[in-house]
């Protein structure tokens, strides 16, 4: 199971769970954060969006071949 699938299974995070633009971060204390890389260059994106994300104009699904590795 890939990190996106594991995150999606354990939390209800919505689209971020399998978006190419998401970086799953875990703090030293075990807190989990989902960082949106679109926020670096695009207006209207939040670095750490409120979850679950149910719609996003910048959503890019991770290709199935990458999630099965």
C-alpha cells in the first residue's frame, strides 16, 4: 500500500489522499499534515487545507501505476 492509500485509509482526507500535489508530512510528535504544493505558485490554494477536501480545481490524481508500486 502506497503512502497516499495508507493516509486515505486511516483518515478521511478527501481528494488530497491521492492528489499528485499533496505532500504528506508527519511531525516528530506524530501529527499528520497534508501540504498542497499548488499553494507555492497558485493563488487561491491553501498550504494546509481543511480536511476532507471534496472539491479542488487543482486536483491531479496520481496515476494508478504510481500508487501500486
